[in-house]
C-alpha cells in the first residue's frame, strides 16, 4: 500500500521568510499525482499545489513551489515570503487510479 | 457560487445507533469522497463514488456504507456506531480526473460516539 510520510509535525517561520515542508512517499506505481493541501484553523481544506508524476518540471503557484524528486520519492513544499495567513496545517497527499493517501500533516505557524 | 456542504456540523450519538451524515455539492461533480480525520493520521479515505449508482471502498470502509442516487448527494451511514468511529468526517468532490483531480472539501462533521 502507498504511504505518505511528513517528518515535521510542527514548524514555525518569521513573516516574509521562506520555509520548506518535507514529504516522502512510497509507491510501486509509475503514474500518480501528488498534492499539498492547506487546512487553516477551523476552515475548510483547500488545494495549494498539484504535481503530475510524469511531468519533470516542478509545479509552482505564486509563492508556493515544490521540489519533486521522483527517484528519491520526495515532494517538498517551499513557501516564499511567508504571510500570517499561511498559518495552517499542511497535508501532503498521493493519488493513483483508485486510492488517495494523506500524510499526518505539518502544523505551520507564521510569526509576526 | 458552487459549494459543498455537510450536515450536521456536530453530532453526538450512542454506541450501536445508526447515524447518517449528509453531503451535498453544487459543483455538478461526478466524483465524491468521504474521509475521516484523526489526530496523527491525516485524512483516510472511507468510500468514494464516480457517479450515480457507483460506490467504492476506500482504506477504512469497515462499518460504513454509502449510496449515490443523484449527482449532488453522497450520504455516509454508520450502521452501528462504535466509539472508534469518533472522528471528524470530511466530504469532498472532484471533476473529470476522478480521485486524481483537485478535490473540493466540505467544512466537516464532528461526530462523537459515547
């Protein structure tokens, strides 16, 4: 079965600085998708970024970018110019044809 | 605006009772999903549906059932609630790429089984 591991339960960063959240996964599939979802306090989960495994180019969305290392099965999220509104739980997720697996999450706090 | 709603938002029930959690989406998505969220586990997939009359088991389906009679709704039923099913339940929907597409989540239902 696929597994997703987030090794950093909690992280903090100063406003305007850059932070990187780690994620590793295990699969025998060659075609799959990876995601980072954000869950702000008491608010609904929303997609931050999505990466297709067959695309070598790393996905970016404004201040959010990923470092996708397929051979190492690593999918880290970099947040640049951190803002107070980035404070949230961040979940890494993996999906193949009929399964969706989430990591346990990283709680990120952005400090003023 | 399109949305996905869940009801009730909070529910307390007793062991052995049947409980149904509602999920309604106005995205007109074919694909709908149910997850549970427990501390230390992230989200785990319970059941999912790719369209009317279609249902599939996820990672933690034991003790849960779903049925899909229309595009908008996917109710989740706990046949005989157990304390181990105390959790926060999230419904989600997605577009044409199925489980691999971006999922849009509801606000969650906090269920307590006493």
